[in-house]
């Protein structure tokens, strides 16, 4: 499925001063008439997606060593009956129409999704995309011709499906994966969603992770409003989120090595889904992922694995990277929480 957000633009707001512990941050934004506005806030939540505003400013991002490319498009006016030509080994399904499921096709270091969708204009539409690890699948797929050429041998049914329809739009990312070294700080900043790390779309878990982050950030703010010290809590939240994100991402990234092998790939996915729905989802639904004891357990197991706790960036180091002068402190006192995209910035 295509990323939910619109393509992001460079530029936008700038962070002109940095609050530090118990102080306020200052953000300068430009409106449609190019007028500058200064906003003060105690909490700064970066949800700027691939613009990665705060992470760039703090020098927190790193590209992952194993990279992936993704190319996707939406198809209309196609013949869905072609999907029934798939030689599938599965039990007869009497409870729902399989057409409406996400169809996955696996190949050498790559996988393809086909997700039926609807729009007002096109009651029959399908999102199709290929994701591949650049070291295992040495292809360049950025046009529909390249896509059809490269999948012809592995997935003839997909080729027939695409040829029966008409392209509505196309999109691609090259070497698109990165991660951040820190997501949350008790200095009052948080990085959520793609502003922090990319996800692999295989299990469509991007928005589920972001929803969990929203709960975690909300809980940290709620606790500080109640007057509780939050330093340790925020560090544990950071470790818990990072652990869950990295576990999922690294498992999927290594799955590409067996994607051409139906048995191993299927077994690994089966185990991963089992873990997801029997462990991760119950931890989230039962609020362990933003409970002080729940996240402490993960924080300890991480410490055991690495021999020490991950150390958040030192505040002084952060300020140096930001190149800020003194915080403006109490000058501006608008809403306590600032979620950047909601400000209708550049
Ligand atoms: C090919 C692909 C398929 C995917 N499929 C799925 C899926 O099926 N299910 C799923 O859950 N996830 C999926 N994901 C992941 C999911 O799309 C992303 O994780 C999610 O969209 C990230 O949301 P976000 O709000 O962090 O970023 P975005 O959706 O990118 O939103 C960021 C917003 O901030 C705005 N912005 C940026 N800079 C500024 C600025 N300076 N000022 C103001 N506004 C700004 C942007 O315009 C944008 O609207 C997929 C990802 C990819 C690459």
C-alpha cells in the first residue's frame, strides 16, 4: 500500500532555540504569505515524515547498511479475474472473497504487493508495488517497463494483470531506509513515525507503530503534568520502542535472503506473524508499551543483551549540534504541545 502521507518537501519550520530540561523550545514557521511566526512550546513532537526535521538538526539519523528500493503504482480498469489464474496451494475459502485480501508475490530478494482499493472515481482500483533489497536483487525498477520486464519470469500472472489495465499513477524511492539513534528525550522533544525511522511495508505495520508512539508520548507528557520525574521513564520508552522497531525491521530485512524459497519464507513469516499477534499486539493492547514496569522489563532485557543501557545523547551535545543560543524561556506561552504537521507549515 502506498505511504499514507503526501510527499514531503524540504524546508519548512526551523528550530531557532532549544529549551533543554524544563524550558521552552522556539520554532519559527512561515505562513502562506511568507510571514514568519515564532512559536514557543514545552513539547516538540516531530512528525514531519521523510523530512526528518529534528533528527537532521540533531544529527541523529543513520542510513541502514542494507538498503531497499521500492516502486509502486495504482492500476485501474483491469481484469480481476486474471488473479484466479494463480496456481495457489490453499484450502477453499468460504468465509470471504480472497480478491479483497492483500496478495503477496515473493521472488529473488524481492516481494510484490497487490492490494485492491477503491476511490470515488474508480470503484475498481489496485495498488501494486515491488520492494527489493539492493544487494540481493541487482535491478533498477523505476518505470512500468522495467517492472514488467523484471517480473516476467517469476510472476507472469502479475504481468497479465497489469497489461489488462491502465496506470493511474506511479512512485518510487531509491535506497530509502534510515533509522534514528534516539526517539524521545525528557528535554521535551519526541520524534515519531517516518521522521524517525522507515518501515518495510511487508506487514503493513507502519501506522500501528506510530499509534503506539502517540500513546507513549502522551503518557510521558501526562506524567510530567502530574509533577512526576520522567527522565528514567522517557529513556525506558525510547529503549522499548527502539527494540520493538528494530526487531521487526531486522527480521523483515533478513527475510529477503529466503524470499525465493517458498518453504523457508512461508515458515519464517508464519513465526513472525505468530510473534506479532501473540506477543507484540497483546503488549500494546494491554498498555505495557507505555507502562513504567512493562517498558522496564524490555529495557532490562536490552541491557542484558548489550551489557549496558543505551545512553541517550548528552544535552550539551544536542545543544551544540543545534547551534542554539539561550532558550527564549517564558516569552511565548501558547499550547503546551506542538505537533508540527498540524501547524500548516511550509
Ligand atoms: C511503499 C510503502 C508502503 C507502505 N504501506 C504501508 C501500509 O500498508 N500500512 C502502514 O501502516 N504503513 C505503510 N507504510 C508506512 C507508512 O506509509 C509510513 O510509516 C507513514 O505514512 C508515516 O507517517 P508519518 O505521519 O510519520 O509521515 P508522513 O505520512 O510522510 O507525514 C508527514 C507529514 O508532514 C508533512 N511535513 C513534512 N515536513 C513538514 C514541514 N516542514 N512543515 C509542515 N509539514 C511538514 C508532510 O507534508 C506530511 O504530510 C508504507 C511505506 C512505504 C514506503
